[in-house]
C-alpha cells in the first residue's frame, strides 16, 4: 500500500505531491487528463509560441506561490500592470480611454471612493481565517454585494462600475455574490479600493505560469499517472481505496483530494462524515471562458493604450499576457451567449470588439485560441464563487481535513486563484505528514 494518493494534478495536487515526495513519502498522483497543470495550461500556437490558456498572474501578497516559484528556480517579473499606456473602457454607449474612470463625473468618482472606504472599514472587521466568527456573519453572508452597495446609497455610476468589475474579473454579478465572501477576500489580501490590481495581479512567472506545473510534474516522474479518472473514494478503517473509471483500484494510507468543486460532485465518496460531504458539495464556481488573441506587435501602445480593458460586451476584459498577446475573459453573465454562437460568429464578435477598443489592426491577429473552462468536464468552472449564503453553507469545515481524507486546491482558500492551490497543497502535505509522524 502506498502512503498517499493525491487526486488531481493541478497546482494544488502537484504541490502537495512534491512536498510529500520531498519528505520521503510514497506518493501517487491520479490525474484524469493526459497532461498535468489543470487550470494552468501552456498551449503552443503556430508562429506565436507558448501562450497561457488558464491562470496567469499573481500578486505580492501571494506568498506561498512566490516561495514555490523561487524553489523551482523560475523567474518572477512585473505583469501587464506595469505596461505603458492607459486603460480602455468598452461601454454599451461608447469607448473611453483613461485610467481614472473617464466615463464618470468627479462627483461619481468621489462617491465610488466613499463606498470603497466603507467596504475596507467593514472588511477590517472580518477574520479571513474565520469569517464565521463575525458577530453578523450570517447577515453579511446572506446580503449580496449588490444589495449592500445599494444600501450604502451608491450612485448608479458606482453600481455600474461594480458590474463592470465583475464582468472583467469574470466573477458572478454583484447581486449573486456574498458580501461576506468579498469582505473575506479583501481581508486576506488587502490593498487599495475594492480589488487592488497590483496586489492581486502585479506579477507573473517569466517562463509562463504553466512552467510551474510542468516543472513539478517532471520532478514527480512516474509518480504522476495521467489518464486516471477517479470515480469513487472509500474511506475505510485500514486506509483509503480509490477506484478509477477503468475499474482499477489504488489503496493508500491517506488521500489528498485536489479536485475542483464541479468534478468532485461526480465522485462517489463513502466513509466521510455527512457534515463534510455537505460542505464539499456546497461549493461552486463562476463559469467562464478564456480567449487568447496573438498579434504581430503591441500596436495598442502606439495609441497610448495599455491593452488593459474592461467592457460590457461579450468579453469582459482584455490584458496583455506578454508582449503582443492579449488575454480575454468571457464572464459567467455572457458565457451562454458565447457558447450558443457558432465558432465563426464568436471570433467575428470578438474581433469587432477588439477593433472598437484598439483600432483596425486588431482585426488581423496571427492566431486565436478559445478555452471554455466553464464546460470543460474536468474543471466545470473557472474560480470559486461565493453566492449569497455560501460562506455559511460551506461553513467552518472549509479548507479543513478529516484524516485520512485531506483537501487541497484553490477552492479551499478564500478566493480560488493559484495562491490558494499552492497554499492548500502545502498545508495538506504538512497535515498528512504530521499525522503520519510518531507523536
Ligand atoms: C481562464 C482562467 C484564468 C485564471 N486566471 C488566474 C490568474 O490570473 N491568477 C490566479 O492566481 N488564478 C487564476 N485562475 C485560477 C487558477 O488557475 C486556479 O485557481 C488554480 O490553477 C486551480 O488549481 P487546483 O489545483 O485547485 O485545480 P485544477 O487546476 O483545476 O486541478 C484539478 C485537477 O483535477 C483533475 N481532475 C478533475 N476531475 C478529475 C477526476 N475525476 N479524476 C482525476 N483527476 C481529475 C483536473 O484534470 C485537474 O488537473 C484562472 C483560472 C482560469 C480557468
């Protein structure tokens, strides 16, 4: 019998397996796909090179991730946030360029700043490790971000700015987002305003984020098994038995489950407490798609534009992933329209939007790539979403273990993200090793 079976070779599972193997444990990673990395993926586009189809950027507060990157000998550099030029806004009624919300009046900007100060004040009362201990936890959780903004008397333009922010981050809309969930995220990472770009997205891995996963995977060698779809987990007194789609069973002393919330709901789990199963099954993701559009040059910079845009159109944002390659996110609110359109129409609408933002040169990319993560069977999402009531519904068991069943992966941190995957992967490995050591 092996010591630990790790389920899923995303950053969460890979990090856990790396730490376990480093400590001398006998470990196997069971991964459904024919590649490692999960929601981080490097794809080679002809005439372009490797582009990132999944997670890309991190921030200085993402300490576990930064430490791992350093251990792997990869480079950290500034992200698009430091690119020259100003931000672009694609609104239903026109395109604006300017970092300082040029479509808002001074009074509206002042109102937004007032609301953000109130938000930061409230966030300071939330313990990100234990939001449930807040005296008004249930009320804050059942209140949506949208309802709270309206209760603050936020002006219509401030509400619109928040709608745009959700579209651009591909989160669920403010009315479908728990206020407590948002306060918890802010309390964990801090910074200016509602979502401090520099703190969340100011850095990237020089070699591309997929290199992190690939480097760990290559270190794991034959301990990583691809094409191994987990269908059943049975926790028994003598250990854990994992059954694969092929019918093969793998027995281990312990299991680290690093599967995203959606695919995990399709795995039959026996031997866990009812409360934990309920908590795991209560998690959900915002569903999104990503589009990568590669050009011959960063021509937007000649127009004084940074390549960062927020829009109210089919895609909610654009940003330069590296040089002349733009990344776009299609938010949950637009995903149905995106999926319903024939492929040719989708790319036409996207190029129309890009040319409205950046001019006619945007109509002739070198290559385009679409990745509909929201309907990918082994992701069924994008990042964890906390709908009103969800922080309470998932409850205090969030991110905790029930030995010999341990959890890892970005769903088990406050905000999804690569930091969450690495942080919880390391935590799960530590917990499993701690339980295995003699007292
Ligand atoms: C388009 C996009 C953009 C993003 N942008 C950013 C960003 O800029 N910055 C950031 O920090 N984060 C970003 N994220 C989020 C970040 O990529 C993820 O939170 C993180 O990579 C998740 O890692 P994980 O290990 O928790 O899960 P995953 O990477 O989803 O790994 C889970 C693994 O489990 C496997 N699996 C699923 N079902 C089974 C099964 N039944 N049996 C066996 N294996 C199974 C999957 O194939 C996968 O490899 C983005 C995500 C997406 C999709």
